C-alpha cells in the first residue's frame, strides 16, 4: 500500500554516489490491453534512457532488472500502474503496485523520484461512506480499491420503535422524533470518529432522503468540508451496489476537478494574467520556470526538440533560442514537458476528453507569476 510512511522511506534512501533509477509504468488494462502492449511501453522508455545507461553501467543493470520484472508477468488485477526503484550498486530494489494509472517515465537521480507517489498518496486518501435512514446507519471506508463496512461502530433503532411509541390515535409521538434525532446524532458522531481517524479525503452520503437532510446538518465541519455528493442508494443496499455508485461518484468528482482547473486556465488566459495556452507558450513558460500547474489533454503527443546544453524545449529546432546550442530531436516534446514539471516540482493535471482544453490547444499552464 502507498502511505506517507512508504514515501518518506523511499525519499530518505540515498544512492551514496550511485545513481538511482525510477520507473513509473502505466499498466492500465483500458489503455494497454495486452501484456505485450505493456512491454512495448516499457521498451519505449528504455530506449529513451539508453544514453544515460551508456554512461552509467549501473543504470544499465537497473533497466535490465526493471525489464525482467515486467517480462516475468504482472498480475494486473486491481493494478493500473507500477512504480519501480532500483540502485544495483546498493542492491536496492522496490516495486509498488498502484490502483491508479500513472504517466509512464524513467528518471535517474541520486535518490528515488517520489513526486508522483506523493501526488498519488493524496489522491488515494480513503473515502468515507455513510448510509442512513430513520432506523439504521451504515459506515464504509473505501481504500485501495476495497470497500470495507464498519457498521458495527453505530447501532440502530429497534424495528418497532415507531409502533410502540404512538399516541392513542395511532400517530407517532414526539418521543419517536427524539429517538430518530438521537439515532442520527449517534450516526454522525460515529462517522466523525471513524473518518477522522482514517484521515479520509472525501465523504459521500446516501440513504433515505428525509434522513439525509437531517444528518447532513448534524455532520461535524470536518466532514462537511469533505462532502462531495450523495449516493442514490437505500441504506440497506448490498455492498456491491454501494461500490458501483461510489465509483461513479468518484469519477464525476475527478471530472469536475479537471473541469475546474481548465476553467481557471481559460479565465487566466482570457484575462492575460497567469495563464498561457498552446504548446509553444507552455514550453516557453517551463523554460522560464514560471509554471505552477501544467494542464494537458490525455494522449496529446507531438515531436519536438530539447537542448542538451540548457534543457530548453521547443516545437521547432534545431538551434536553441535560449543559448544558441544545437538541439536534439525528441519523439514527444509533450512527454518531455511533463517530465520537466516533475523536475521543477510543478503541479500536473491530465484531463480526459475536456473539449474546452482542446480549444486551448490541448495544453496550457497556470503560472506562478
């Protein structure tokens, strides 16, 4: 599992003068359908890293180990990405399976490249789910692809609570309303205790509409800040039905976040402040180290140029506009730009099927200044 502790331990590893090779590999079955597709993706990365391997024998050994691991076969059940770290001289080798896809890349440095993992840790914060009606309350935690029910932490009202406490005319008494309120308060408190302890990133609630309106008002501010939507499922729904609706809501939250980022970019570009659109301007901003967040359409590729002297990227070569050196061709300058965002500790938002971003040239950047 990816945790803050795992990332910290990786970040603390030092090659002690020997290079550390990091490989992030997208093994998502929706994009790389067959094992051979994954192997081809890795071969592309290894070819790009060949110049470094030629100068550093240990990097060549690292790449061989990474390649052997992938060719030996990967169990892709529930796995959509791999993070592999190798330092042959120190006999250091670590593989982390990821439940989300990653942007494939290989980097070599004095320590493992953990920036993408840090982003994933935040993205993979557990999700809390609470289902309620006027009698029962159920709690769930969704983490690393697994939905676990923790409903033992909160009780429920007796099944005949609203029959035993009726007036002589057969109408529920005020005592019944008070029992329901206490039940919902208890559910809200149990949800806070569990979800705060588990440090959830988002909260979703579902169940009977009349109970939801009440319990939402009773939620602790910590939970209200993390509430992302309602699940249209009854409180007694089977766990598989809960999971399906939760995944749909999670996908919608991701799309909404991407749309909000693109809207910020569009507004910044329109105002002419702290935003640029199009590949040329985005590359120039990276070269000036002004990028705060790079925004890219998934699958956008274009050949271009990189300057080996100063690292500048460009769509058109072959002379570097920054330092005048001879530039080298690269198969995909967009991928080079993404790599540069990690080197500069910039944010990265890869958007899926966002028409507004396509209009802006499929790439843009929110700027620091």
